[in-house]
């Protein structure tokens, strides 16, 4: 409801030192007096008021003086929690105008992380209430009410597993795992409902748990990861395997019930690899003379490219894998002419492929893709000029994505986000399993849309790439570029 992918609230009398820097959540330092505290839950911005304050709801917490429990009172709800226990979803209402004139409802869950010696209470992001959505969150709009009627309240935010809480130390692995299990159980309930009521047509269902748990638990199965901890790995090494077993159980449930006229496709859009070392790509580009800074002394202080001297900059990295030419006529302050573009791209491509890890000599970039080889269509000119295909174990740093320039160009990834797939596509292939014979020699992600249309006898759009994977085709020419390490 705050307009983000999810902003958690964390109330504690022991705030972490970096609590003002935390992204994805807000830490509210509190002080327990006589084992109680009064605080507030922050909701959406109240645009009905001239000063646009945050809408808030007061609540009170009492901590048991002897036992590891606490009671929370908020808007008529009384919630008693043991340590490491989650509340059910709580429906709350934010008044935006005087009571009765304008309000919005949301839902949240409380988690008592610790009662003592320090008090630590986590509250999920305030999700849009599926029983009374403040904004449209389904198509058709009434479908979310159907899901609520069958399954009760559920996470409506985009990425429900709270990876930020784990990355910033608000969660430990136990906390994250329990929250992720909550998400998975909700998804199972919804899947059972939609599958049991499905008769014909197309049914699509997405499980997020395989992806987000692989991001956060990869270091539990990778002894070479810099954040690998043998004791934690002993406890959590089988988390990913158990998740895949559960999803596999869903597949088995489907196979038992479908008839021979029903096509089943199980797919992922990518695979996974370890993310051990982070590359500050813009720092590397600066060191190689492609980016100039306005003030060298403030290299590590500025962000969002605010310290870049565009009059002397020829290339820049944006997002996870993209490199753009500072092209005259395209970029606002472009200096590189179209005639110089290809030579410049070939030059930096060769340097990227020659890049080696100073710690072990490993190759950092597996291949570099040129826009002309991997993109097509009317917007080709706006595509990244190069896409960097990192080797397994390497990925662009978080700082790269937002135009920051740390002093070092490479460092260990100590974040709990320890697995990733923003690498060379050929090194992190997705999977596809079906109950029909796959005749395509090299199925690709963009084949899925034509495949599904063909199952219903519908011709794909003329500009749509790909073919049905159930029909034989010769794709040798389409994928010749994958054999060229520079393109």
C-alpha cells in the first residue's frame, strides 16, 4: 500500500547500527516502559491533506514480564504471540478524512522475533486487502474477491518473500524460512482452488518460492561462497531440495487427474548459479577510461551518475547487465558519433572477455552480446548496445544498477542474496518438462507463446518470434550467435 514492492516495519529497543540505511523496510526504535510501548503503524500517504502526511494507526504492545510472549492491541484486535510465532492476517483501516468519510483498508501480519532480553517485532508490508482492495489488483477486478472467498487473506504484493529483511539482518535464516513457508502454503491453497475448479481452457499458475529461496539459500549449498557458514549450512542445506520436492508433488497431483487431451507444461524462465563476487562495472569502465567523473575526490560518495562528466564519457553501465554508448543524438549529452560506435563496442567487448579475477585468475565474463544479434523490432535503437554475460559466480553489483562508483571494481558478495541468474544465458538455462514429446531441438523461452497458441489452433502474430516446441523445426541458423564468444 506504500507504493513499493514491499516495505516492512520493525519495532525494536535494539536497532541495528545501520538502521537508517536499510532499504525495503523501516526500523522504528522504541523504548519499553514497564514492559509496554505505544507506537504506530505507518500506512499510505494521505493525499487528501495539504501537507500529505502518512496515514497511521496507533497500537500498543505489552510484554509478559516472565514468559517469552507479547500481546498486541490494534483497532480492536488483540493478538497474543509467542517468540518466533506469526499472527494471522489482520485487517486494518487507515482513516484519510474524518471517520466515516474516507478510509482504506489493508492487511498485515505480526511476527514476534524476540521478546527478551531485547524486544523485536516485525510487521509485514501493509498489503492491499483482497477483500476490499484500495486499487485494482486483478483482471477482471472481481476475481480477487473470488480468491479471497475461497482462500481468505493472502499476500498481494509482488515479491512476498521478504528478502530485504534477511539481507539487512532484520530476519535470520529461521525467520525468513518460516515466512517463506507461509507464502508457499498460501499459494498451495490458491492452486488447489483454481485447479479443482478448472474444466477447460488455459490454466497458468506461478510458484515464487523456488526462485526467491534459491536467491537466499544458495550459499547453503555452495561451500565456495564467501558467506558460506558450515553450521548454518548443516541446518539449511536441504531447504531448496524440499521446496522442489513440494512443487514436484503438485506436478504429481496434476498428472494423476488430467486426461490425454490436456497438455501440461512445467517451465522456468531461467536457472541459477552462485553469486560469489560482485563486479562494480561502472568503476571498471572508469578505470579503463570510458567514464570520466566531474570530481575524482568524490568517486565513492555520489550515486545515480550525478558525478559523471558526460562531456568526456563514452560508455556507461545501467541495470544488471547493460552497457550503453553515450551516443550523440540518443543520449541527452551524447558525444560518440554513429561512425565510431561499432569500433568502440568491439573494443570494450574484447576487454570484458579478457577481464580476470585478481584473486584467482578466473574468467569473469563468459560472453558479450551485441544488440544487433539478440534484439529486433522497431525499438532496437533503444536497446542496450551490449549485454554482459557474466561467468558463473560473478554478477554486476547492486551499486552498478544505480550508477554508483565504489573505489574497488570487484569484491566478495557477502549479501545473503547469494544465488542469481543475471549471467550468460547459456550458463543458467531454464527447464521445460511436458507430457508431450518436445520435437524442437533447442527450445527457447520465446517459443512458449507460439506453443500455447498452437495448442488452441491459433496462428501467432506475424512479429512474434519462435515456434511450437511440439513441431519439428531447424533452428541452427537462429542460434548460430551462441557459438560466437564475442557476440
